[in-house]
C-alpha cells in the first residue's frame, strides 16, 4: 500500500512529538515528491524533478513541421506531467533554437528550468555564444549555463559568475562525458565554487562513482547525469530479456525505469537527463521519478546482474 505525502504530513500533525525526527528521515532517504508525485532534487535553491529532457541528436535538425510535431508533443506532455528540466547546448545542432521555438509556442517557459552550455575558446567568444543562446532560447534568463567539456574553463566560469551576479543566469557549472577528463574535472570541482556538474553515469558506466560523485556529494554540488542509458548499450544487452522479479521491488515496470532508478539512487542524488523525443518515452521515463528507489543492497544486485550479461 502506498503511503502518500498528504497522509504522511497528516500523521505528523497528529503526532507532533515524532514530527522532527520523521521529517528528517523523509529528507534523508529521498527528496519529497512534488505536487505531481515526482521525486525532486535541489539545485541552487530550486527543487527540480529528478528526470529531465536531454536534447542532443534528437532535437538537432528536425527537417520540417512534421518532424517538429512529436518534439512539441513531447515537451507538452513533459510539462503536463510536472517535468521541468530541459538541457541543451550550442553544439547540439539547432537544438537550442528548436527548444526555444517549441517552448514559446506552448507558452510554458515559466514552468521550465532551461539549461544550456558554453563551449568557446576565449571569453569574448563565450560571451557572443551565450548571447546567441539567449536569442535562440527566446528568454531573458537562462536557469543554468555550464562550461561544456571544460573548454577554456577558467575564463568561461569567470564570465558565468558575472552573468549570475547580474541575474541573467540562475546557476553555473561544468560538464563532461569522457572519463579522460575526470582528473581535470575533479580539479576544477576542488578549486571552484560550482552550483552543478553534469557527468556521464549509468548502470554499466560507473566510473564517475569512484571520485566525481562522492566529491559532489561532499561539496553539496548538484549533479545532472547525461547518458544514463550508457549510450544505449544497456538496451542492447537486455532487449530480449524479461524484467527480473526484483524490478517490482523498486516499482520499475520497464528496463528504462530500472536503469534510471539505479542512477537516481546514487547518494549524490542526481537528476538524470535522458534524450526524449516521443510522448511514450516521457510517460515511461517519468515513471522512474515515482515510487521507491534502490537501496545499497539492491544497487549491488543490479550491478551484478548487468555485469553478468
């Protein structure tokens, strides 16, 4: 039987002696669900649902209105179900422009947390690229801009700090999806004050859990996870397999939910941003943001399962 948040809070009101300890327990195990029942994580004072939309490839170059239609439907369904985070980048083809157009047409800018990146060789180039991002996204404020793949990281972070101080962006960070950059990535995390990192992490790609994710947890840096499906390797490995019985223990009804729940259950409490370009993927992926997450013993069981394939 599910014990909803409303009933939980009512129980606290009826038992004030237990309220403080029970509330601490709730926040320690998992972030409280929002009004749509989605688990959330904090990022610079904003609670965000733990599943967002990544826009690499799928939003890069829709050919015509017919190709835009499923993307529009995807964003519409995403916001309808309570989703907020959409992540993009100037290097993702036309993705920024496509997202900006669809968000404007749907009239949902105030319901979204828009994140993009800067990947430039100088401060001047970075400033010009960021202004282009504002124009393409059709907004006067971007919620998060991160330095893409550590390119010219010191100059770009200085620029982003100025933009954050001016209120034009809400948060700043750094990104990578290559383990060859992990050492440099960790060094930046240690010397800079970051609001967010974005890193690759998946059930079959656990390298970030060695040092990067624990450091983020230690320093209180929010985490976004790109490639949570392991560049689709996980789907290839499990395409002919039924869900194991233990999937029901974490409320997973699809392989996508199994893979996402593993990512979300890391103690660093990340937000996962899988690519989504169809409504059915929105419905499926957001299902991972509801219900229980794996505990440490279940995480180990999941790792052993996938490693044996």
